[in-house]
């Protein structure tokens, strides 16, 4: 497991020194993160690395999970889609069932942290315990809530406004709220198994394992099987390009335990792929996930992230860090990571994606430059150390009586 000093060669001495000073100032405080899954998806990805590093920096940081069954996660997935602006019917019974599960968890969870750090809508209702303890409460929203379905937002907003601070990933996601808002982008860990450098033999062995020959260009999208990641659109774009350029496609994903739509979406992608030998639909086993995703990204020529809606889109930073040319939907936090035609390509349609795939496959030098520019951008903006610094400053601001915090 990498230690904080291992990051010095990547981000420099000063950055790490500053983190140590900030950690020292927070000594004695306990930060308690709560979300709804420990595996799958961007939130778990970040917490897995953030928790041990914060603790190493002197801020006792722990992570608890909300408990919910299938019915609860079906409802919260509806919330997720509705917040992303997809029109969805949610019944009174479903809203009530959500509240019931929130109440059960609010009673069962031990709130031992000085700072209670709640992620996303699933555990948002735990805030009803705020009145019982003298704690600081943060709600961190990882979703694009810029154009939400109004009834769902109004339902959640009542909870949001009980927090001390709401954190959003991207300026465009900020809302009209009566509480303080802080904008903090997510990040990737350059030294995690997901992102660290890999020897060629490891990359080769992963492609061998999945029986994918590297004898023609490889286009890859890594995503949970979720309609909003548009795997079917990816397959359609690939089929358009393959008429002109001999290439192959990998769609690789697992599922998050709080995402019930996986099977349906995987089946839809499988039907669209229709046994095409150049389309590899992979489900990555959890036990090998990080190294295999890393190897698939590194062994690919172009990375796609053709999302229809997105929170931040960590997979984009992951691919850019690996100096890969990325073509991605211009949604959510993706335009923050990609400047069109400079550090990647932004698209809006299947046809646009197909057009740019063809362009990049035919112009490898241009594609390479996009990846190099993207790497610099991620290095300067989306590494874990920047994220830690901003969280530490935010925690400190909770204990200082000021409205203005410059991060
Ligand atoms: N991921 C993974 N294995 C998979 C699919 C996705 O490890 O089979 C990871 C991916 O590398 C990224 C995270 O899950 O780190 C997804 O985060 P992102 O912000 O792209 O999307 P989210 O799933 O949170 O909507």
C-alpha cells in the first residue's frame, strides 16, 4: 500500500509537506465517511485510497456502510437516474420506504466521528440524527444535479439543507441552497493498482487471459453496465467505424452492489453485439479488478467514455493519466477533464463518436498528443493529493467562523 511520501516524486515535496501540516492541524478529529457500497463505482474507488492516506496524515478516518436491501437500492437507483434528469415515476410508497430504511439506519449506525461525511443520496437521511449530537455534517454529492427531476430534488433538498456543508464536483452542479457549498473535484490515485505503471508482461497476460489478440487497434470503454454509460451506443459507434478501419472493441465492467440494473444493461449490450468476434464484453472479477482494468486501459489504443449523463467520470482521468487518447460524452464532469481537440475529444452523439474514432485511428500522432496533453492536465488537477488538501481545508473551515474559504 503506497505511503504519503511515495507521492513526492510525482507531486513534489511542497505538496506533501503542506498535507502534513494540514493533517497536524486536524489531529484528534475523527472523520467518519458513510456511503452505500464498498465496491464498484467512483465513490468506493476514491474512499478506498483516501481513508488510509488521511489516517496516515494524522486524521483518524474511518468508513461505514449504509444497509439496504434490493427494494431500497431499486428506489435509490431511481433517485440517481431522476437526479440526472431522466424522467421516472416514484410512488409515495417508494418515498416512504426510503424514509423507513433511513430511520432504521439512523438508529443502527454508531455516529462516532467528529465530522460525519455522507456520500450521495442513499444515506442522506441520516442527517436527522444531527440534533442528537454535536457533530459537523457534510453531504458530498457525486451526481450531476444540475437538471434534476424536480420532485426528487425537492424531497432530498429538505435533508441537504440540514447539513453544515454541501460539496459538489463541478461548478455547474451547484444549487440554490441555504447552506454553504464547496466545489471539490474527485481525483485518482496515481499509485493505486488501478493506475500505477505496469510491466508489459502483466498487460500481455491480461489480454491473453481474455483471449484478446493485440494484432489490430483496440478501443475500450470501462464502465459499470448502466444505461447512462451507453454501452449500446458504444457498440453502434464501433460498428460504424469498423466498416472503414479493422479494429476491435472491449467493454469491461463489473457492478456496484448498490446498482440493480446491471443484468438488464449487460443483456442489452450482448444482444447488440450479437456474437461479433471483434466485440469483447467482459465482466471483471472483483478479486482481479484493479490490475486488470489498469492493463486493459494501458493496452488499448483509444479509450471511450460515451456517457449520456455523468457525475465526474473517473475513468476519463484514469485513461488520461495513462496518456491514452480519450473520446467522451460532453456531460457532467467530463468537460472539466477534456478540452476538446487539446486533451481529448468531446462528443454528443453516436455518429460524432464514430467520426472521431475514425479520425484518431487514422492519425496516431495526433491521438498520441491528445493523450500527452491529457496526462499533464490530470497531473495538475485531478490527483489525490489535491483532493486531500481541499478536504483538509474544508474540515478546518468547519471549526472556524468564516463564510469564505479559498481552496
Ligand atoms: N471500475 C472498475 N471496474 C469495472 C468498471 C468500473 O474498477 O469493471 C471503476 C473505474 O475504473 C472507475 C470507477 O469504477 O474508477 C467508476 O467511476 P466513474 O466516476 O467513472 O463512474 P461511476 O461508476 O461512479 O458512475
